[in-house]
């Protein structure tokens, strides 16, 4: 008769048959380090009273230190936004090697100001166009408040504006990344 195998023996045999490629192993490692980086970022950003030191966290990760630092840099750069980039994000970038954040802060402020100005100017144009269109149909008055949010031109404008701002942010993030890399290579 045949041999009866336990569930453990069957599982072990199947596990031997499954081998993980180096690419998969690296992907699993990156996912694990990325999860750790997200946790560190969250603690750093959301609990400023805690003394989360990025350099200590990176050093503690041993052989994964370069990967952890790269993941943290990515996460901090992605957190930069025209709507709400806190001073804490800039502190984190400095701890990761950004020597002088001032020109980058100014660039981010300029991107935000340009976006607000473009949005305000286009909103006025669209609103005036809608008022004129309504006036031609005999609808006017001081209580008239055109809804620009439903206007196709306004929606297209916002889509294009968001794309331009995203591209500007992408270029700024790349400049900051290069500055961090340059600062790190000069300190080696």
C-alpha cells in the first residue's frame, strides 16, 4: 500500500518545489522596507513630540539602510504638496541630507501662488462669460451667481492646471532628490 503522509510533510514537499527568484526576493524585501519606511514617516510626521530621528532609524536597519533611506526620501518627497507641506516634511528632508531647503521652499511657494493666481483669474473669466451668456438670454441681476463648477471649460481648465502643477511638483521633487544625493556624496 501507499505511504500516508501528514499535512506537514505534504506542505514541506510543496514548499521545496516552489523557489523564489532573486527578483521576487528583492521585490519582497523592497515591500517590507517600504512598509517600515511608511511607519517611520507616519511616526515622524504625526508625532512631532516624539524624537524620531531618521538617521538612527536608518542606521538600525543594518544592511537595508540604503534601501530604507531611498524609500524614506521617496515618501517625504511625495508628501510635498502645494496645498499643505508642513515644516515637519522639510525637517525630514533635511535629516535625509537636504542641506538648504530655503530655495526649494521658495519654489514650492511660487508653484502654489501661480496655481492660485491662475485659478482665480480663470474663474473670473469663466464667471464673466457665463454672466454675459445669461444676460443675452435676458437673465441678469445682482443676485445672479453663475455656477462655474459645472462649466465644461472650467473643468478642462482645472484638469490642465492640475497636470501643470503635478509636472512642476515632479520637477521640484527631482531637484530636491538630486540635492540630497549631491549632499550625501559630498559627505562620504
